[in-house]
C-alpha cells in the first residue's frame, strides 16, 4: 500500500490580502515519502474560496514553493 507523504508543513504568506492584487507565497517544506518510492514529490496547490468551494491553483508542480495572485469569487 502506498502511503502519503509525512513530516511536512505548509505555510502561506501573507495570511491575508486583496484578491487579484496580493502575491501569496505558498510553501510546502519538509515532506518525505515514507516508502521512499515516489520521488521527486509533486505538489498540487488549492484554496477554499469565501463560498467554501475548492479552487485549483496549479497541479503537478515539482517546486515546493509557489507565488500567485488568488482570484476571488464572481458575483452571481
């Protein structure tokens, strides 16, 4: 059975900002594959918007750090 990565942390800086203006830097640090079979690790970045919807930012990224402006929700 393949186990997920362990022992890591995720941080976001700054912790708040203005949609489509603020650059948010997301970093995953210290993650290890317990089975040591799945290197290099790839990262999928997501966030939850104000309506509780999960939004994809980027997938299959080899880098553990990503800086992006996040888009808010569209008015209905």
